[in-house]
């Protein structure tokens, strides 16, 4: 990719906005797995509204710690078998496990799916809850899934969905330092305008799948490599500027330390003079 002119930005707000602009350029081709096999594409568009929403929830439950390709294949097998709440309640657990394999933690997810189907049937009239609280009360459903279900199934923008990609990239780009996806979500919601909450997950997930990989990120082809604190690709100009800034900081610290020492010495002299008097 063509290297962009590096602006002189120091404010974190300017930095993250610039990151987003450049990531959008890198994502314009829509060539990431999430673009073609993401959970928003896996429910049957011809199914009834209730079944459609349930299938969106199912896809998201399966997607946790699982590649999009594997999730899409499992959803295809489920729809071939029958993918409604009644279908999931009535299928033997061992048979459901076979359909889900090799989805990550497929045995545990098979149990969660059947328990969730039973709760939806008994408590929600066979539909998916339309609140974060209701969704997070379902077995195996956390905040990330809840916010995505609301966005995709109910067109509600209640919060940012943060998965491992979003958590990793936000910290790599230096927007903040957080230890968990939930803490990242809270920081992102402070930083990003509410009207953009719904798009940030899709944008960063695709970026994380194609460029900012978990291992071996493609820093050399990333348009953010000159303004990313984690970039492994630096030009000679970048290195010279960084070294100059480092030396200036060292000088300032030395001067500051010297001034503090002189002030302390002067205070000590005045104190001793008062005692003598």
C-alpha cells in the first residue's frame, strides 16, 4: 500500500480518528472472512422473524473462539437439520455435538444451546430477548454477543461489541491500556460517538483478520504503521525523530532533576540558617 504522509499529531483524539480513517481505506475491499461469513450473514433470510433472530443468536454463540469459516459450516449443517428452538430442544445432545464439531468448545456449546432454547421457549414466547440484561441471562451469552444480537436482530444500538480482535487492536494502537474486553468496551464507548458504535466491531474485526493479525501482524503493509506505537516497521525518518524526542525527554528530565536538587539544597541552607539564628 502507498505510504501516507505522517501528520504531526499529539492529541489522542486526533490519533484514533486518523487510525479509523486509514483502517476504513484498508477495509474498503470487504475481503475479510467477517464480510462474507460473519454472523450477520448466517441466519436464513426466509425464516420467520423469531426463527431468524434465534439463528442470529445461535451463530454468535458458536462464533466464540471459532473462526468464521468453521462457524459458517456449522450453521449450514444446523439449518440442514432444522434450526429452530423446537429443533434444538428435541435433538439428542450427542447428535447436536456431532453437527457442531469442530466448533471451539462444541460440547459445552451444545449444552448451552439446548438450555438457551428451553429458556426462550418458556420465558420469552419462543423469541430472543431485546435487552442486554435478558440476553446476558441466557446460558453461554456474554456482553459481546448481547450487543451484537441487539444490533443485528433488533436494530438496537445499546453498546459496542468487543471481541478479542477489537480488544487487541484498541490496545495495540495505543488508544488506552485495558486488561479485559469488557474494560475495553467501556473505554471505547467513552471515546467513540454513539452513532458509530454499531460499525466499530465489524471494521476492527475485519482489520484484525487481514492486517493486524494476532501473530505476525502485517505492519509493513499497514497504513497506520507510522502512527502505531506497536508497529514493527519504522522508516529511517521515524527512527531519527523518535530518537530525537527520546534525547529531548532525557535532557528535560536531567534539567528537572538538577533544578529539584538545587531547590532542595537552598531549602536546607535556609533551614540551617534559621536554626543558627
